[in-house]
C-alpha cells in the first residue's frame, strides 16, 4: 500500500495490523520528519519524495513476495560502505555524559501497534543454556518456526554453491573492513591483484570440492561471476583483500552447503540454530584483542592493588586534603602533602585528591601552565596534567605527561580519533610505572566535582579501553589504533561494580538475526538495563531490550537486544546497585544488523519485574494471537500471590502451576495478558510484572 505523508501518521496505525497488508510505502515532501515516526512500524518499507525511487522500492517488494520460481535473477547489490561510531568530547567522563537514568517505575502501557502477520504466526520457544562463549547462546533464543513449502523447486548443487559463495563473500568483505581507518582509495584493483584473487579462489574451492569430470564448466562459470562480485566489492570498500579472508570466505560457503554433495568437514559453530533454514551470522567483526599488562614495567598483582586500595580508602587522608582548599602556592601545597604522606604512594594520592577537589574543568581555558591552573583553579586536561607533573617534581616523584586520545563512546560517522585529543600522567613508584588521569579523576566536565578514584594508578589492562597512545600503554604486546577502536568502551562504573563482560568480548559485532545476547557477570546486588539507538534515534528499551538474570547461573546477567530494523546500533549497558535509584552507563558496544527477518518486540516489563529478580522464559515476544494456546513460563521468586489477567478474566495458578518460585501456566489467549504478583500480604493491591498484547 502507498500512503501520502499527510495522511500517514493517522492512517498507518489504523491499518498496520491488517494481516493481508504486507508492505507500506509513504510518499511525501518531508522525508526526515516521516522517517522519524515511521521507524516504529515494521511494515513501513520506506519514505520517498521521488516517484522513481518509490516505484523501484515497490517493484523490489513485489519480487520479494513472489514465489522463488517466479523471480528473475537480479544483480547482487554492492555492500554499503563501513560506518564509524560515536565519540564524546575530548577529556571527560562526566556524569552528565554518563547518561544517568532513573528507571521507570511503571512504564505507560503501550498498545499492540506492531503485530506480526497472522499468516506468519510465530511460536517462540527457548532451549537450554549452551554457555556464554557465543554472542547468542541457546538460552533464551526464540526460534521462529516457519512451515516449509514442499512444492518449492530446490536449486541444483552448483546453483546453491554459487549463491552461497557470492552471499558469503559479500558479507565477509563488508565485515572485514568495518572500522578500518587510513585506507588508501585505489580507483580499481590492479591486474596482478585480480589474478591472485582468482588463483586463491580456484585453489581453495578445488581443495574442498569433490570434483567430477563434468564439473569444470560449471566451476568456471561460478568463478567468473564470483570474481566479479568480489572485485566490485573491493573497489567500493576501498580495501585491500587478504588471501586468508578469501580462503575463510570460501570455507564458510562450503560449510553452509553441508547437506549437499560437497564433501567437507563440519566445524563447530558459535551461532544458535534457527528453524527456518537461514544461516545465522552472529559474529565479531574482529578477533578478540589480547590485553596483558607488561609485568616488567608495571604492577597489577593483588598485593600491590590491595596496598593501593587501602591508601585510597583511608578516610583520614581524604579529610586532611579538604583542609587545604585555601593554600596560596604549589610550594605550600606540596609542603602539606609531605607532612601528611608517609611515602610516595600516599603523597601521589593526596595530590590527586587535592586537584580533583579544587581544580575545575574549563573547556575554553587557553593558559594551561601549571602556575596559572593553580592560581585560577581551572584548566583543560593539559592544565590538569601540567599541574600534577609540576607538583610531583616538588615532591621528588618521577612523573611524565602523556599526550594521546580518549573516548567515552564509539566514533560517529565521519569522525576520526585524532579529534579526541587528551592528556594524562604516569608516575614511577619503586621503579614501576603507573597511569593517572587527574582530569577524569576530577569528574571532567562534571561541575558537581565528584572524585573518581578509579583513575588513580589505573591498571593498564583497564585504562586501554578508553585511553590510547602508541608507545606508552604499559601492555605486552601493545595494541594498534585499529584494535583500540574495536574494543568495547568500559566506564569506571564497570570496574567499580565488579562487572565482567563474558560474551561477546569485542565492541563491534555483526548479526543478521532477530535476537542478540550480551552476557555479563554481575554481583547479586547489581541491576542492569540496556538502551539501543541508531544515530540520534533512541528505541524504547521496554520493547527492544530485556535484561534479566540467567535462569541457571544467577551470577550472570543476560541483556537481550531485539533490533527492529537493519542498521548500525549503539548499545549502552547501564548499572546500579539494588539500593540506588540512578543508573549509570557502564559499557558501550556497537552492533551492525543486516538482512534481518522476523523482527519482534519483548513483553513490557515493569520495575517490580527487576526488583524481585523475575526471569522470563517464554513467551519471549510481546505479541500473542487471539485463541492461541500459550505457556507462560517465568521464574518469580517468593511471591505470596500470583495472578494472570487474560482479557477481562483473572486466573490464579494452581499449586502445581506455581511452586518453588517457578510459574508454568497454559493459557488460551482471550485478551491482553498481564502477569501480576504480590509479596506483602498486607498490601491492598497487586503489582504488574509484565504484559503481553493480543492481536
């Protein structure tokens, strides 16, 4: 259906649920405005202001819904260019930049505006947890089951292999160059490069293919088309193609054809199987980066960390620093530090505290000499570093100033790391070198002046996630700038709360699946939630993210992401203690989604769901169908009363349906389903845990 922009915002919500309606196209003059609100409607396939573009999109949609035998073969489109991620301004991890959040107590109930077509009715099931080594483990993975068409004509083995090779090659090429900087831009690959490419393809395919005498013609046809696709991709992506990438590409393509007559071994897979036959691509765009501190240059061992932590926790040292706010000179300050610090470690800490409590970050400060920063009590990162360095000299502590780069998020498209200049210090204690960031220790641009002790003698293995410099990382081996840009961004909150990212380890990930899982080990008193956005568009977390404890391992939090559309997503994991009201961002990751099918939304969960550590097992999606038989399977610990509202009817589970904190209740859907619980017998009301909407 084609809808005019003027009518779209009112018309589409009313017609979107019609089962016979497959696709909606909007024709308008204000494309950006209508794209903004239309993103929430899954059947809206595009917004256009040119009739030719609209007609082309409609034609492609029609071809997509035709039976495979009726479609004509079309040229494979070239993959889009890689997109860089986002960054925050130069030096500061301010709490405002941390996106502090107050979790919604009871989110407003949302209507079922995005139902799935009844003809493609989805049945969601979960399987047992297969561990945390994959991006999406089997635990909690919805399986979208579709009935195969027995009359569909299967392509020949060579047609299958040709299609698989082309698709896999395009995907691998696109993924292999994500986030690579400083790449030359050749007009086209040279002749020798093309010949080497074809030679590599032939050798790799022949190695894994059980050839027959009459296979050579088919093989040559396949190679010719595949070579052209890859060459075109190389030109568009402006990247050199490694032989290993080609070999792995071909090997992956053969793996996808295991059920054909190709004779190749089947390696283990890290992706969760899905039932509709489309191979999942759930992978990291880069290998896991090895991060190990150089033990010859620095110490991160437990005895030293305990010694450092004892000094930082010493309240007497913190209290004495507050008495020096009116000191008149750096000489007076260092004199007080010498009197109260028993050793260089304590003195370095007292200086760090004084700067954090007394120097204000001022982004437009031009004079950042140590004396000026001390006198005016303000400066940028260079001024903080200069002051720390000068005072260390007066204290007799060896200190250096380091100029590099910092980030609080991924680079935005078009931005470069060189725009994120930053500075910090290193000091030498007992012949070992340690890293210090006095600017971030003062809260950066946070005018509330909160002392961040995490940035005092920070472990190089933790510092590297936000700070980069070549030659002074205190790592063995050091990592490259490209590797730095692929790491997840770990904030001080991550370490302060004792979180451990289990999977995926990388910050840049690629998938074509409708569900992505991030597994994080978290102490029992920590709560997490996730936000997702594309560019500046935030998607409702109640519909597209679900964070809950693992059903078998309570030390692990699973943060599920259900991307609604293709795109490059920013994923931000927030954390708080059980007794706090404010969430603070802890992890920043990126997810590229392409060729997604069967997008869905999570049930709406309420604050009570998180407060009482509830876990949803099934159904895992928000929309249920009228008269559908649904098993509500949840873990609801220690509730006194459980009720399920089914339309206008309330149901109370029998003893065998809710026992030992586990709810298993079969329900025939007659309306919206609300799962409710009560823990206090004296309470007058019952709290909603989650809602499933009927369509």
